């Protein structure tokens, strides 16, 4: 559903790629507080949202952070 909505947003001449980037930046700012939550489920959800937003505006950073998180998760096994 998200991909369909993003595709339609991108195709719309009133919004396009610029609006997707603005929404991604907004989401990054919004989840910052949740990333410091004491609730691990909320932190996990916020982190997933952060990676999704980063994938649009800073894909290299998203890939690095995701790789580090996976490495950390597998080292803990």
C-alpha cells in the first residue's frame, strides 16, 4: 500500500519527488523522540520508520545503518 501511495504521489505534478523528500525529512524529525523511548517495541518501530525515510533522502546512510544493525544483531547470537 505504501509503495502504491508513494508512486501516485511521485506521479502527481503538484507533489512529485520534492514532496516525498519533504515527508521523509518530516518523518526523520518525528521519530527522533521515539528512538529514545523506554518501550523497546516503540523504539524498534521508530527505527524501521527512520530507515524507510532515510532510504529516500540518504540511501547510503540508510544502507550503512542497516548493515551495522544487522551486524550487531548477528553478533549477539
